[in-house]
């Protein structure tokens, strides 16, 4: 073999060694065991999420901060305001310290003491509220109270359910209803 052939083999061999060393050193680290929360959660400050059905906005939630679990797609909201819009044009606005949107069920759970009011004068309070997507229903849970002062209607119970913005509602557990003139 001549000098040019030996030099060519030497250069190819050196490049092959460099390529192998580079490939071995550039192998990415395997993913962790999921122990670190920051690797699985995306954070947003001051954002809004909403649910639509047939082109109509069902609810809008605005929060001071939002964390989304990348694995489950569940959304955790802090210092939030939710506005539920009903087909007849009325809405209910609810405020609470935190809420959770469950991606799998499309349910929204509003937690830690909920206060609210409706566009037609109703006032609401309870420990938590849940929007049941599959039933198009708002459910107030834990010391639930409704007060329509102008209509002279007050209701309270362990649970209050409504699928029409509290025009009609069902009170469950320790139910109490007052209706005046």
C-alpha cells in the first residue's frame, strides 16, 4: 500500500474514532422517576381557560396562577373567578381560592369556600362547586345557600343542583326553603 492509501486509512480511522466518542458522549440522560414536580407541571401567571359547546362559551375561568400537569392535562387554578353562561343569556359568577379542571371528564371543581352572584340578582355561597360536564349541571356542595332577594326565595342544604342557572334547583340534605311574597 502506498503512502496516500495509508494516510487515507489513518484519516478515516481517526474520524471513525471521533464519531464514536461523540455519539457515546451525546447520549441524553434517561428521564427521571417523576419525583420532581417541576418537570411535570407547566406554570402560567394570570391566564384564562374556557369551555365551549356548539360554538357557545359555557364557562370562562380566570386565575391569578395556573399549573397544568403535563401527564394528566389537569389544570390547577389559584385565586380564580368562574363565569357560567346559560342559554337564556343569564350568567353566574363564582369566586374562590382554588379550582381544578379535570381533563379526562371535563369537570371543573371550585374549592375552598365559594362566593358568587347571578346576573339576575341571586347570591350564592358554599364550600365547593362542581361543573358536571356530562350533565351540564352546577352542583353546590357543603353548606350551600342561595338567596334571590327580589324574588323572596332563600334555599339552603348540603347540596344544591341546577342545570338551568338556578331558575329551578334541587336541594338535597338538610334542605330548607323559604319563599315569600
